[in-house]
C-alpha cells in the first residue's frame, strides 16, 4: 500500500466507516434481501427491498460515494420502488397469496445458486491477498463535481463518459416509449 | 473490531448477489423476480463502488450510475410487459408464462 | 464543563462536519422538538386562520382563544381506540405511518437554519432532501394498499402518481437554482444546502431575483409543485373528502392517523424550507447587501425581539378585550400568563441583541447571530405556511386529470425551458 | 354493507371482447354514508380506473311513505308533512300543496296572502340556492363559500322564524291563504335583507365565477343537452341551463307571479358551470321579485272563506309550481271525504336524479361528486 | 264551468268508488251551477273538445274519451290503445315532456287500477292527462321507449302498486328494499303494515314501528 495514500486518508475526514455501521447496514441489507425472496406477499417483499436499498445507500455513503448514495435513494427508493408498488397494486390478485411461492424447478435453481455461492467463497478465500487491507480515500466534498466532470467534461473538453451518458439517456427514452406502448390499452 | 476492507464489501455484495440469483431462479411471481434482479444489480453496484474506493478513482461510481439508469429502464419495461401480460392471461407466475404468443 | 460540550461552540461549521456527535445529537433533539412544536402551532394557526377566512371563530373553548386546543386534540388522538381493520395487512398497516413520518423528519438533518445551525452539511444536501422527501410517498402507497379498501387504494394510487409526477418538475426547478450557484469565478456549483445560501450571499442576490424572471419562474414552479408534493389544497386529491372520504388514511384512527398528520405538516415545513433555502436566501436577512452597515445589522437584529413583543402585545390586547364575566377569569389569567411569557422572551431576545451587537467572537455575539439566522429563516418559512392556509381557504380542488395535465404539460415544459435558458444566460454572463 | 341486497348492479355496459385487467374495472359503492351524496343517496359506480362506465342510484333510505300518510290524514293535517319532503325549501312545498287543494276546492287565496306567499317562497328559493351553492362548492373542494352562504341564509331563516315561529319546516301557509298576518316590521326586515344580501351574492361570485380552478372543474362537466333534458323530464335550473327557457312562474303563473316583472335566466351549454350561473342569476331575479312584492303588497284579508273541515268535491287535480329544484307537482284525487283518496307528489329531485347516469358517463369520479352537487337533490324529496 | 248537461261519462273516481259520501255531493252538485267557491260541490267534468280530440276520436272511436275538469284536460283511453296514443301524443302533438306517471287504486272496481300519464307540451304550453284502467295482475306496455324519464316513474308505480310494465328495461323496486313483500299504496295495505319478516331478517329488530 502506498504510504502517501494512507496519510491522505488519515489527514482527511474523520473516519465515518466505523465497523459498527458497516455491520449494521450490511446486516440490514442481507436480511432485507432474504425477506425479498422469501415473503409470500409481494408488498412485503417490496418493503424489504426498500430496506435493502436504503442500507446499500448507507454503505455507499461509507464508501465516500455520496452522489451515488443520493441517486440510489432518489431513483431506487423514490422511483423504482414506487413503480413496483404501483404495479403490485394493479395486478394484486388474491389467489397469489394462496399458491406456491416457488416454481417447480426450485431445487435446481437453489443448487445453481449454491454453486455460484461456492464459487464466490472459493474466489474470496483464494484471492484474499489480492485486495489491499486499506482502502484509498476519495475526496468526498468534490465527489459530485468529479463525477460531473467525468460525465460531461469541462471547459470545452468532452468527458470520458459523455458518449455513454448520451446512450444511457437514449436507453431511457426507449424504455419510456416501450413502457408506454406496452401498458396502453389503445394506442 | 477489525478495520473494514474492500473484501468486507465484496462479501456483502456477493451475498446479495446470491440471494438475488436464488430469487430469480426459484420464485414464481414475476414481480418478485424483477425485484430479485434489482437485488443483483445492487450487488454489482456495491462491488463497483467498493472497487472505486479501493483504487481511488471514480470510474466505478460512474459505472454504478449507469447501472442505476439501466435498472430504471429495466424496471419500467419489465413491469410494462408484466402489465400487458397480466391483462391478457390474468397471471403473474413465471411458470404459467410459457407461451410465445397468446 | 466537559471538553466535548465546549469544543464545538467556537466553530463555524455544522456539528456533523465538525464530527461532534454530542452537538449533533443536541441539534437533532432541538429540531425534533422545534418541528413538533411548529406542527402544533401550525395546527392552531391553521384552524384559527381558516376560521377567520370563513367568518367564524374557530376553537375558542379549550384555553384562551383555543390556545390549548392542539394539546387537547393530541391527547384525544392518543387515547382514541386504534382500530386496525380485520382485513388489513397488519404489519404493513402498522408500519406505513412510520415510513411517512421518518421520511418527513429525516429531511431536517440537512436543512440549514444558519451557516452552522444545521445537523449536518452534506455535500449532496439538496439531492438528499429530494430523495428522502420522495420516500414519503412510499408510506402513502403502502397505507392505501394495507387498508384493503377501495377508497384508500384509489387515494394511494392518486397521490403516488401525483407525487411522482410533480417530483420531476420540482427537481428541474431545483436544478435551475443549483445551476445559479455555479455563477462565480471558478464556476463551481454546489449541492450543499449551506453552500447554496452562501452562493446567494456571495452573489449578493436571492436566486428568486437572479436573471429575473428566470429565478422567479423556477420559484413559482417549485412552489406549485411543493403544494402537490405535500397533498395540500388545491391538490389534495389523495384526501379529497368529498370524493374519497379521506383518501389513503380513511381506515386509520387515533395515534396512527395523527402520525400521518404530523408527517404531512412536517413535510410542508420541509418543502417550504427548501424553497426558502434555494430562492429566498435561507437565513439571510433582507437587504443584507444593500444595508450592511453595523448599525443596520443591529436594527435587524432587534426584529426577533420586536416580533415576540408585538405577539405579546396582541395577547395583552386579547386579555383586555375578554369579557369581564367571572366565567372568563381563568381564561383571562391564562392568556395573561401566555402574554407575559411572550413578553419575557421578547425582552430576552432584545437583551441578547443589545449585548451581542459587537461583532466579536464572544458567546453573546454568536448567540445573537444564531438567533438572527434562525429568526429570518423561520419567518420566511412561516410566510409559506400562511400561504398554504390561504390556498386552502380560497381554491376549489383540481380534478385528477387536470392535476396531471398541469404537472406534465405545463410545469414540466416550463421548468425545462427555464433550466435551459438559465444555462444559456449563465454561460453568456460568465 | 347495507341490508339492501341489490348489489348486482345492473349496469348495461358495453361488454368487452376480452377479460380485462380486473383491478382496472372497479365497482365502487358511494354512499349511503358518504360526505358528498347529500344525505343517504347510494350510487354504485362502475369504474375503469377513474373513468365512470356507468352508475346506478339506490334510493329509498329515507322513504317515509308520505303518499300513504296523505291517504290517512285530513287535508289540513297533511299540510305539515309536505314540509318534510324538500326540507331545504319547505315553503315551496307548502305553497304547492295549498294551491293544489285550493284549486281542487275552487277557492282562491286573497291577494295579500298571495303576495306574502310569493315573498316567502322567493326567500326560500334564495335560501335553497344558497345552501346548494355552499354544499356544491364544498364538494368541489372550496370550503369557504359554505360558511358565507350559511351566514347569509341565516338572515332568511330569521325572517321565517319571526313570521311563523319555525326556521326550517315552516308550515307557513294554510289552505285558503296564510295563517298569520305579517308581523310588524316584516316589510322592513325583508327590505333590509334585500340590501344586505345583494353584495353578498357578489361576494360568492367573486370567489367562484372567474376562479380558474372552479372553471376547470365545472366547464363541460355533466353536460346535458336540451333534448336529453326534456326526454329525461329534468326541470328547474338544470333544464334552464341547457337552454330551455321554461319556468312555471312564467309559463303557467300561479300565486301572484303574473304581476311581477322578472326574467328567466338560461344557460347555453348545459354544463355544471351554466347551472351555477343560472342559479346565481335566479337568486338575483328572486331578489327582484321580492322587491316588487314587498313594495306592492296590498292590504286586505289573508284568508279566503274556507270551511273549517276541508272537504273538496269529488274530482282530481294536478297542480305544479316552480320549486327551487324544478317542477313540484301535486296530483290529488278526492272522493269528497275529508281525506285525499290519493295524493301523488311529483318530486323534482327524484326525476332530476335520473339524469345522473346520462350526465356522468365517461367522466371521472371527481366529476360524479360535482354532478350530484349540481343536480341539487334533497334526499327527503327523492325518497319521500 | 258546468252549465251544460251532465257529461255522458261520469268521472272515474265516483264510478269506481261507490262510497255514499262520494256519491251524494256529486249527485247534488250536478244540477246546481257551482258558482260559489265555498260550496260543498265542485264543478263537474265536461267534455273536452279540441282538434286533437276530434282527430283521435275519429281514429280510435269509442276507445277514447276526452274531458275537462277545472280546466285540466284528460283523456280516458282503453288499455289496448295505450302505447299508440302515447307515442302519437309525443310525436304528433308535441307532448314531449312526461311530467309524471302514477296510479290510483280502486279496490272495489273490477279493473282495479287507474294508471295516469301527466304530459306537458313545451310548444303548446298545455298539459294533458292520459288515463287508463287495468285489472289487478294485468300488465301494461312500458313507455320508457317514448320518454326515458318513465324509467324510474314506472318503477315507482310498480313498487307502490305492483303494476307490471312490459318492456321496461329494469323493472324492480325503487324506494322499498328489493325483498319487500306487498305494495304499500294499495288500499288494502294498512298504514301500520310492514313486511315483518324482512325487517326481522335485515334489520335485526322485531318491528319497525
């Protein structure tokens, strides 16, 4: 690890990334995730997912990514999840609460997921040394500006991701049109 | 307590990812399947932001924003398809959505 | 006194920034209490003001001029039976009001009552505020769904659609204000709430007057969208009592219902605070740049005391105008005590203003400064609160499709246009 | 759920070709306990989202069998019962009933009685319209007019109270004339009221007539064409707002209406806004009538010579008046005894309510509320 | 006013209801011209002559009888002519507004019910009543196709008298609950009478009185 980085970290902000907050937030996220896939009622799942999303937003804050955390809250929790709840209400059919929760192939799916988990575990155990013990610090106060610079560029120079950003907006436009066409009764 | 390293975040992300995969592969309700996909995307986002922190640059964060955009698009279109489907077949179970046309 | 208590006092940043958990906690408590008191006061003022709009007296029985009415209401709501419908989803029904309340109160962590009078100064402050206040809609949606009844469901669908739609126009209006913060030499804007006010301070103009009429249009758009955001008249579709009985909280009663009300009023104050911060100079006193001599500072710092003094005077006039009948004896005494309390506060504030008029770093001066900041901020927010009541007394209710039409076809294009024009003008000017 | 069992709303809706998203098609039960149904009206709404596909009114929750009671009471005894039908315009009900029986007996009330009747009935019309305006505005979401109109209606009720002792169910008239001579200062009170209320009407109009939201909520909402209105038997301001210049006070004058100069305000579009304008104009015309009546009130007896026991000859009569809500008719069959053999009330609200379905199809739920309000129904009269 | 001879067809009410109280004043009234309003006997119906009546009398002959009482005209029509007459009145004579539909019950008559249509013409500013007699249990063609307003009015007649209207789109009770037994405006239905069973089942009380 580069000592210069370390000093930058130490001289910067007060440490927010206390282990307590990390374990609390990640615990919330994982419990929420568990509830998402186990609840019978879709609204309960959605609420659990909101908890997970907010916990993940907290983790972003701990990783000095406040802008991403803000986007996470505003887009995921405020937008996408409202959309989900909206749709759940629209297609709220009574019988779904009495039926099987899992599809017929669930053992296969579970096995596949377990295999994936085993892969992850082995990768982490084997590759433990790959990850540095200490993380580098990021300038929190200018986080938003820097992201903006990467996205839009500055002073006449195109940013690194300007083109990708335009494509993303195109994607969104297409998605809006698709969703409207799909849900409209008569076009 | 030990200091929190990148690996800690990766483990959390991996756990969320696996939970999402389990949800996608086993649940019947399409809405819950879509939510599990959101879980997977979040796990990826968390990875990206953790790596961004590890390397000290912001590319990971920019990517995670793109993924968020993608997730929004996916949710809109996925739920749109779901509503169109439900209107015709009155079901939102994946194992009953097995016809290419109706 | 322990060091951790004293350590923050000399600092000019927020406790969150200074990393001082103790003062952050104290601020959280102060804000929580303050907002709760404000909601209670707002309850009383709304009922009285609305009553006087409508040629009636409003609450008069509980306490002098109904001053204790909100407390009686609160007591009643707490003691009232808390009914959960049998067919409702018990857990979700239980948790829904808490979501709304949590969202409404979390916003206050970043509201700057002064340059250091905030819990924290997040550098994504305005983003955080928009995001968290948009979480309030979840509580409404979930409440409507959990009630398992038609009217709440329709109310929830309406209000969620409404809030999501108006968030777009609101966000664009906010962005145009944020854009104005970057009109400085370095061209660096900020999302921080405190930074936005400081930008107005540096540029010497409230953003409502900046690039007139661009700032003004954005401000108007925001103040329309914020009424829709908080589900108040004339956009109170979600709780249109003549159509949907009570909208999403039809099935709620007692304490849980009062939590919804608390959340609604807290959200009203919160969005008004955003408007004040973004366009009306936040904690800045009027003419801060025009009349900036120390004498002017002193005169303006008398305002808090004078305000409380005039309130006390009004209360004293009320005492003298009360009927002389012995039946009113207790009420008269009560009102006199209230007036005396207000008068005492007024004297205290005046004393602080006089003692702390020197602009040194003494405790009294800092205190005086802080009171000024908070006073001007709260005064501006109070104007908005009064407007909320005024709207409610004057206007009929929009229909749902008209509301959506206004949101998407009027406010959204205008706010987009304002944003683009602001950007162009900004580039030209700099 | 009410004990009434006709839940299977027979709504003749176009059948869809496909089973449709069931959550989008909603049957909502509005009332009988609902703040906007003006009493105990129950409307079963079939909705597509928020759009109304059809409605069915379920009425009768306030049915008291007025017509049956009439057959078991003498003519005099039945007089107070008519006040309980349209309790907002009790004086009009009483006028219609008394005139119908007088016509059946072939007697005529003296001129002074007729003038008193006109003054009180027109005052009552103003009160009824004021109450309508307040509740209608409240339905649309404007709270304040309610309190303004109730404040001013109070003055009318005070005059009623001074005249006959009752404020709402006045029982002001008797068969053959009026029971009471006007009290001292009656004319002054009425004149004071006239000068008091005229600026207040402007006040209501300032709040609403050019209010943008009010315009948006009422313009082109609940439109009913003149042809439809006539076919559905709609009368009163609702008919006039559709452009039919027909008012029984002009068409077939009763009481002393032929002696007064007034106009029939009409609308053009037949929408909720026109009905509002028509009613506001009617209030002003009523003020005009009252002014003329109170200035020209003749001296003389207030009671015609009628026997103590009222026994109309055998025969039948239909007499109708222009009540605030529309044509209020009484059809009385006499068998020569002291009790009506059959008494039929033609209630304007009942018939007007039938137009609800035509008016709200394709509109939104919020408009249903506005249209119910604009029809100005009183459930006491609908159900009788 | 009745200065001519007594009309050939006596007014239906006394005919159907053979009450002595009703018979006597009517008989006494006939020779005397009722000039005084307070006189116990009122005016009697006189034949109504107008182009309209002449036209239809020549068309339908004896099935139709036109009279005037106190200046109010009414047509007494045979039941079989009802839909035709009503439609012609609307189409040809501009009686475009159906004011009211109601019925009167005469339990002692063979044809127990009088059904009445009160019509009004906006262009002529004129009212006419159409009246027909039907027996208990008999039905009558509905006039909903002629005037939509007849819908609820006929439902009310059905509710109160039990008269059935053929071709009515939705003939069911309107003011009384659906399961109610009895038709309250019939003369044999007492004023205190109620459907005890319905009240007990649906309201959970012994009696509504």
